[in-house]
């Protein structure tokens, strides 16, 4: 500790020195992008988050980062394949997490009991899926992502594709008609 203070040439509390440094950095209202050298306001509108920096924002602007990733994705087949694999793994894990939650363990169809994961899908219980999907961002896995982000609301259930289709077209599933 003494060597640190001696190195600084001061006999002040190192926390205060650090605190003043952080405050000085936080008072800075602009930042120069490390790639394009343009000056932008120091906000999350122009810079991605970075927990390792005192301001909490990265050193490169969003536009430069977007261009770098786009260039890597289009030019490097290894990076493209790695990003595709990561996206597929995320989609699979989100889908499995949602189906598992709504089935209380092992995913199965609530109507016919089908357990093959390929055949299972989330269904809106109140048949309001069309209106709900219009409010979501487009994409195949947005419903699973939405369900996870909204703490698994009670208006969804797991059905197989056959039961889901029959429910929409016929009004109810033939499995339900047999039991009634």
C-alpha cells in the first residue's frame, strides 16, 4: 500500500484517487470511436455496453462494430458457420426451455400425449395467437423468446402440430371430441 502511495507521490487514500478518476471520466460527455475516429455523445445510442469500462460503454461505436461483424460474417466461412451454430443452439435451448416449462417436466402434447419434440409446438389457449403474433417481432422463435422473457404466462400450452392444426381448423381436436 505504501509503495502504491509512494508511486503516486501522494499520501492520500487510493480510493479517493480512484473515485476522482471515475468522476472525471463520467463527466466526459463525448467519446471518440476507436475505429472511425468520429466523436459521438457518450450514450448507449452510439456505443454498446461494456462493464469493464468506467462509463459502462465500449470504445468503438455501434456502426463500426456492425460493419466489422458484417464483414466477418460475409467474408469468413468459419465465422459464418460458428454464428449459425450459435443461433441454432440458442433457438433449440429456448424452445426446449419453454416446452419443458409448460409441460411441467418432460414435454408432451396436452391433448394426445405425443412426446416427440419435433412434433410439439406452443399453442395459445384462447385461440388469439394471430393477434398476439402481430405484436411480436417477426421470426420463428420469437414466441418462445417472448414466453421466457415474460415469465411464462398462463395463456400458452403445448400441443402437437396435428392437435394444434385441428384446433384451429375444426374448432377442437378430434382427441377432445372422443373423450366428450
